[in-house]
């Protein structure tokens, strides 16, 4: 009977998450999470944001290049010289696009030094030919320095680049107006390109982070749904199967008792349906007191000698629900993994902690469950207790009996606040 119970237990909870939609989009009922195809919560407007930021940057770069191009044509130089200027300008544009790409600051130091050096050479040499008309190209160099060099060095270097644009007009005897124009155009171009590049990178990173957070939310919802379904259906199906086996044996000799057990099976099945619906809605309130009453009936049907000691009083709803879930899983394990004849349940509160202990005999220390989907029950219990600052221990004692011990703080919020403050002090 217990082998059949175990097989039914494995098939029920193990397959339900996929059928219930956990794999279909991370939420019960199927369909993509947050109404999107990839479940990442990214709509058309959100996708547009990185493209728009990158587009604004490209338009700005193109505008400064166009100004320089028109300035070169206005000089009336020979065709080869103009072609040379335009070619150098395009090379600078290509280097700047590389420097303005997302993640360019994480490139190897040697590569950054090489591209900055090449850009510096292409920026300063043409000044001999084009003079003030080449001014904004130095702004690209300044922006690249701000993007690739650490801030402590970048801003002084940027200031030197702006001041260097005063050298040529001063040597040529130009007036104050042209000197100011060279410095101002360089500074304006550099600040604009640097700011827009940083903005585009930040938008890209925020967009990626939002997608990752949405994917994490979907994954957490899948885990929650699978874990809750395991806890709910594992116990319910075990109890229904056990009582059905009992009814099968009682019908010939004790039909009245069989009818009573049938009524309990109907109650369990209705409760299971209600629990599954609450899991689907993400809301499931459980009471340890009610759960103790329920498992008493189930273990009685299994003809186990049961001892119960319960003196908890009124519990925090969160603690009450977690301990009730752990008791349900513990009793499921008693039915599934042992040939128990006796079981003792202790639930007491003392010194600010709630203590739940389940002890049973009939355990084979050499037993190992070979089912492919087994082994998640204890892990689920540990995760639930850890979330409220509790602990779980399980194992066979010297007398050969199996003991599961769960401790949970009566006030989880206060306990977790103390733990967090202690961790903060240690970090300091």
C-alpha cells in the first residue's frame, strides 16, 4: 500500500507544475508573465528606450561631423586636401563609435591606449591644415578620454585638451574670438558626446536589469508554485490513497466505518481542490492547530500509535503557516518513507521560539529513495524556515527513531532585524 502511495505521490506533485502553467510562463494558468511573449515584462515602449538613447547619440555625432565637413568645404582647399580631411574625419568617427559603445570602458588597457593614441594623432595633425575649422574633432578626443580613462585622470586630461586648442590660434596671431571658439567648441562637443554616451549606456543597463529582474520574478514564481503544489498535493494525495486503501479493506466487514472514512476522503479531496486554487492565487493560509487535527485523522487511519503534545498559544500568522506546512510534509514523509508504528508530535513555544518536533519509528537507515523527483521536501522546509529566520534539523537518533526538529522565532520580523543589524556591524 505504501509503495503505491509513494508512486502516486511522485506522479501528482511532480507533474503538476508543468501542467499548471509554471513552465508556460511562470504563473498559474499558463500564458506569458506580465503579458509579454518572453515573460520578461518588456513592452514596445521599453524596447524603444535604448534605441532612442542610442539614436540621439548618433544624431549628435553626425551633427558635429557635418559641421566639420561644411567647415572644410568652406575653406576652398584643393580636392585631395579636402578628401584627406574627410577621410581622417571618418576615421575619427569610427574610433569614436567604438569608444561610445556599451562596455567600451571594460576593454583591455592596451587596446584603449592604442585607440586613444590613434585618435589623438588623427585629431591634432590636421589642425595644421584646417586650423579652427577642425575644432570640434578635439571634442571627440576629450569625450573618449572621459569615457575610457579613470575619472581622477580623465577630467584633468580633458581640461588640457580644451586648453591645447588655444595653442594654434595664438601662434597664428588670431584674435580672441577665434581662440574662444576653438576652446568652446571642443568643450561643448566633448561634454555633449560624453553625456549622451553615458546616458545611452545607463539606459541599456537599466533596460537589461529590468529584464533580469522580471526573469528572476518568473523563476521565483515557478519555484513557489512547484513548492506549494508539492507540499499541498503530496500530503493530500497520500492521505486520500491511504484512506482509500483502508476503505477497501473495511467494506466487507465494517461498512459503517467505511462510510465514515469515505466522508473523510471527500472532505480531503475538497480541501485539496481549495488548496490548489489558493496556490494558484498565491495565497494560502494554514493553521498548525488545524493541521495537527488533520494529521491525527490520517495517522489514525494508518493504524499508527500517535502521541501529541501541543502548547503554542496564538502564533504569528506567518510562523503558523510555515510550521503547518512543515508538519504536513513531515507526516507525508512518515507515511511514504517509513514503516512506522508510532509517531510523536510536539509543538511548544518557549524563550521566544516555536518548536515543532516529529518523531517516528520504522525507519531503515539504509533506505534511499530512487525516484527521480524525490528529495525536495526537506529542501523546501529549510527554505521556508530560513525565510523567517528559523532552522531545521533531521536525522536518526541513537534509538533508531527518525526525528525532524523545526525551530522558528515567534516574532520573525524582530528576529530578522536583529540578524541584519548584527551582519551590518560585522561588515563595518
